[in-house]
C-alpha cells in the first residue's frame, strides 16, 4: 500500500535525522513502530547521529565517512568513522542490526554466562542490535571514551523468546583529572537515578570489574557504568533506562573534550598516551565480550568490529613510570578504583 503524504513527510524527517537509512528500512520501522525492536533500532540510529554531529562540531576540519553494509546471513549496519582530524585521531560510531542463526561458538559463550539456551536441531534463531563507539583523541589530555548499548533476542526450541539488554559508557584518560572524572560519573549517575538509585553503584562496580586487564592487574580506565543480560523488571522499563543512558553520552563527554582539546602537551606525554593505548588494545582483543561475539558470528564485518582500535599504539619492554609522577598517579587509580560521586 502506498504511503500517504503525511507518512512520506514523517519518513523524510527521520531520514534527515539519521546518518544513513536504518537497516530495517524507514517504512518498515514506521509500520512496526510500537514494537520494541523497531523502537530500539530508531534509538540506535538517533544516538549514532547525535554523537557524530556533536563530535563533528568539535572537529570542523574533519568529516565522518558513512559506510552502509549488508550481512548476507541477515541484517547489516551503518559505520561512521572520522580519522586524522585536528581533535580526534579516530572516532568510530557503529550501528549493527543482525539476525539469523547463532553460531555454536557464540552460543557457548552465552551459556558460559549462565544462559540455558535450548536449540532445535542445533539451531538458535537470533536478532542482535546495538550502537557502539570508541573515540580516540589526539591530545593526551583528552580521554578516550567508549559506549555501547544493545538488545538481544533468541528463539528457543519451544518457541519462547529470551531477551536482554546490555551496555555502558566508560572513560579512559591518559592522565587523571579529578574534575573530569567527577563530571563524567555524576552525569551517568543522574541518568541511572531517574530509574533506580541502586543502579549506578551496581553498574559502576560491574564496570570496574568488567574492564579489568587481568594479565596487567589494572583496569582499562576509570570506569563508568556497565551492565549485561538485563531482562527485568520489564522490557519497557529496561528500554527506558537504556534510552536515558544513551542520551547521557554527549553531555558526559563533550564538555571534557571542549575543556582540554587545546591543552599543550609534551612528547613524553604523547608517548605515555601511546603506551596506554596499547593497554586498550590488549583488553579489546583478549577480553572484550562484544569483540569476541562479533568475531564468532558468521558473516560479521571485521572492519566494523575492530573500529574500536586506535590508529596508533605502542608497547615498550618493561616500561615503568617514575614514582610520584603523573603517570604513576593514573596507574594507582587503575589498580584501585575510586568512588567519584560521594
């Protein structure tokens, strides 16, 4: 059935808000707009556009390359990448909406987290969608920031559907700035507190525990919030919580970038940034759940999965910062997480 003039105008308004057309198509999303899957996909596209436009405004000499892609097994995505700007060395914001049959390796990864997935003839139909981003600035006084918000459905052998949400936002500074840390955590706490006062302390601890580089004995950064496998109190309530967290991404990070993007820095400070980025790479390739799931999913787009990796990083044999140095200060916080809001 042909769309009415009002419907076409509504679709055009949505099209202009996004970086690219959604994977499921605007008409299909509008037709199913009351379904949570459609609302989540729209939220992902809105979040991607909000973040890209906020970052582009900070780095006007650079532009996001927008890359739409399809997955032959089902679904696709929109990858937006800014590289070699004045402010950002690399900023990637990726949306993916994929569906099909879960690989046995991915199913085993989920079962290891306590999920009892009952396959029919060895098959588990799934749908996964999310927005993920890592922003690597050039200036070592501007922190790296990561966020990811996602929704998952799996159809089991008896026809029932398991669903859950996951996500989080976290900060990885090269040097500690307490004012920035407090602003970042307070903004996330305010988003959590709108729903339940218990959520921020719970998800802050989960973040500190999750982003732990075991072989180094330190966290990747100064944390934020992280949660996974959340399926209560209700689908609508968790969706509204995820929406609040996604809307907090720009206000928790952009003021920090504005404050420091023109700070002066020394070659030694740039070197320390490169060494810390090496730790970032180690965590993402060795421990990160999302990276592992992507690499284990048939037909995955490797370029989009590895969008989180910086353009440059460095490893030095047995590098140890001087005692009482600014470098030692951040290491102490990475080894012993702090409470930034009380």
